[in-house]
């Protein structure tokens, strides 16, 4: 049979395809299929991978190793003598005579101690945490030795000599200073954070001193970092206290926010902490609670009410601003009240460590989650401008009290700054440049290691229901109040001034409220 060329080509192609298919089938039978999963598993067996509980973060920085130094004789050594009674206590706001009398020290022996320290130290003023130790003869109550400790580096001692004379002196505690360079990551627990950076207790106070109101450690947010150079003091070779910060940087978690730095500088006229602009706050470090807002009404204890035409004290300073404008704490402290307060409307009061209490009245709302007892930092958000209570328009009524009495808050010299003396400016800038290089050389700390996941709960025994198996057995969730914590609900027909914890009920608002600029994004 004769095939045309076209048909010959078609049959040739089919024959070739069949041949290729047969060859592939034979290879499949001869060569085994690769098990990719098994290959990956075998590869992983050869690798040293971290277990689920292995921390991936950096290990905490160990505290500095210190070697104790031999010190002077101490009163505590008399505790080994059965004939001697040794007692110890802290002063705790008591007078010197009262504190020793509370430990059954005879008055005559107290005056022996005072006589022994004449020209060495006076005891008319004592710190609350100052500690004393008395060693007395059990039978006669005669003082054998006495010690007064202000700090590990400051100890005074009186001791009887061979003739029975009690002589006082300040002990040589082998005081030394050393520079410390450190950094820490700000976590949920600030104390744990600086300890993980190898730092000792007391470092937060000295950082607050350095920033001097520009910010404070209570305002540090999780995710931020701190780098610092400081000096520490040791007594007998062991840590006593931090003396001062040489330079410090706080870097907020938001990369858009500028890091804050402070530097210690001593010049011909200048001394203290300065920022990167060669300026330092006036004494106190207080800040305006609504940055940039105009004062619309001043403190005036003899103000004539614009409507009632009779004297009615204006116990605070009013800052005019639109509703919703952020309000910040003027200084670090502890929230003393949060809630409705009669004529003051929604009120927050903050008690500060210097004996001053500030009030922030007429708020539209409080910052979410804040409650009585919370620590707040300088310029930390506490609420928003409003017109609640006895108010004619949106504004902040800002008050200050000392010893329970109102005073003019503007005398706190808020936001006051002073530039460095001209004669010291060049030296400061040179010092700042050197310290900036040193701060930049400190590696930024990494977030701490995540804690290992909890072990899975063991299955309940057969036939034993899980505690949460029966929904009815679980207690219902507590109602979450929508009003401010610790704030009493408003009663119908009640006198709003009756619930006012901090503001004077006679402080009735009046007069024209000047609308301020839009300050919802206040200057940093």
C-alpha cells in the first residue's frame, strides 16, 4: 500500500511519541520517586536548631562584679557579747531623742551620745530612712557604742575607750567613684528593665534629675531605649549610690520622635544639666499642661464675679483651647483623684513629690485606663479639654495647692528656660560633641528574651469534667465601668459640690472664654 508523504509524516510522529512514553514508563519503574519531605526531615536532623523554649533575645547584662574592701570596726560585732544588748531601728520622722527613747535608751545615755558627737554631727534634722544601732550593757543600760547610718557611704560612730569616755567620729568607708556606661530596653516592668541592663536601684531617680522636667522615667514607653554614662559611688568596695549622670539619651519607640539627651556640665558660671540646645529649665522643671494655649483668666483670690457682681475667688489659671485638646501633667507625681467633682466637672488631681498638688478641671474625658494611685510623668497625657461642671466654654482650669491652700500656679515658672552663660557656651558645645560620640558608640539594646510558652495543661482524668466545661459554673464577668475609676456615680438631685475633693466650690466660672488655637497636635 502506498502512503502519501503527509500520512507518512503523521505516522512517524505518532511512533516517536509512543517511543518516548515507553522510555519514561521504564524510568519510573527503575528510578524511585524522591520523597521531598523525607529529604527535608533528614536535613533538619543534621542542624542544631533552638528548641521551643530557647530564648531568642539577648541575655541580661550581669551586674558589675565588685570586690569588698576591709572596713572599720562596726557596732554589730558587739552582738556576739552576751552581756551587751544591741538594738537597731530607722528614724521614721521621729526626733532623735524620741527614737532612742522608744528603744528604752535612758535619757542620760542619749545626752552622752549627743555630747560625743559635738563638732562632728548634729542630730536636729534626720532623714526618715536614717538608721541607728545602739549597743548597751544589759545590766546597767550604759552605752558601749552607737552608730548612725545615713547611707552606706556616710556612717557615724561613737565608741567607749578604755577609760569609759564615749567619742564620736565619722567612719572611713573607703569611698571611691567610678564611671559606668550602660543601656537598657524599656519593657513592661521598668525596674526589671534597668536591672536587666546591669544597673542598680536608684538609677531612675538620677535620670529624672538629668532630664529635669523635660520628661521623666514614668513617661518612658515600652519599646524605647536608654543609653547613659554616669558615675557611681562605692563604700568598702560595694555599690553605695549613683552620684550623677554625665550624659543620657532616651530614644522613644516611635522613630518619628526625636531622641532626648541631657548632659552634665560645669563651667566658669554654668553648672548642672543642659539639653542639646545648651539650655536648662528653671528650678523645678514644671511644664504648661496645655502647650501653646493662651491664658484666658488668671489666679485672683479677690475676683469680682462678672455676673453676680460679688467677690468670688478664682483659684486657678484658665487656658483656652478647643474641646478635645490634650492635657498633660505639669510634673511627675501620683494620681490622687479622677472623676466628677461638682463645679470642677471631670477632675484629675496629681500629688507631686515636692508637696504640691495640681488639679485639671472641666475635662471632656480622661485618658483611658488611668486610675487613682497611678504614677504619671511630666508631660504625660491625663485627659482632654472640655466644658464639664460649672463652665461657660471649653477650657482647662488649672490649679495648684500647697499644704491644702491654693496658690498661683504660674509662680511655678512653668516652661521657663535659661540659656547657658555666654562665657561657657563654646566649652559646653565641645563637651557635648565628645559626649555625643560616646553615647552613639553604646550599642542600642535589643528587646529582652520572650518568656517560654506555658506547658500545655494535662488532660483531665477520664470522666472528670474540665472546670470550664460547664458554662454555668464559671462566674459571670464583672461589669466594666464606663466612667472614671474610683469616681462615685452622679446621683439625681444631689449637690455636685458635695463630691468635690479638691476644688473650691466657690470657684464659679464666669467671663468670656477665648477660643484657643487647634492644639490637638501640640508642639513637642
